């Protein structure tokens, strides 16, 4: 009986140590999606995605509240629509005219500056990674 208990204690201690190490690693990681949001979106959509950024008063159209996208879509986050809206190559009728900057083009141009001398440079892949991280961050804003 004590043998089983010792095994359980060892496993529990290992789990606590692993969780602590995981938290330390997570604290050191950069939240790419959040950084992209803060640099590209918060000025219009606001820090929390509510559509209340400092530029909203300068715009002719109301800035969408990004925290209700899933609720407005029957509880399902419209990942592809958000991705395409950010990318901007395809104008999305629900988003209206091209009032929002075309971030896909901007990200591709920026990545070409950062990686132009890299032997396996792919600006599409670099831009796609940033858009995916940003779309995932908007997903995390839901219901806040």
C-alpha cells in the first residue's frame, strides 16, 4: 500500500514540477498574435477589440466590435472570414468596402524587407504566419 502511495506522490510531484516549468517557459514566449494586434489593429478596434480605439473618431464608418464575431455567427468563430478580411486580397461583402487596411499586402512587404537576403525566403509564408497568429488572437478576444 505504501509503495503505491509513494508512486502516486512521485507522479504528483513530477506533475507539479512540469507545470511550473511550463509556466516559466510560457512566460518567456512572445504572443505573436497579440503583438500583431497591438501594432496593426488596436488603433481602430481598441485594446480589447470593442471598436473603441483612438482612431475610431477619425473614421466615417463604425469600427466593428471584434469580441462578438462568434456570437453574431451562431456561436461559431468565422475563422476563414476573419483571415480573409485581414489578408485583404478578397473583399468580403459583410465587411463592407475596403475601409480596413490590406494587412496581407503590408505583411508581405514587411517580410520582404526582413528576409530579403535569406536563402529560403518565402514572403507569402511569412505573411500567412502573421495573419494566422492575428486571426487566432481575435478568436481569443471572443466574449471579452
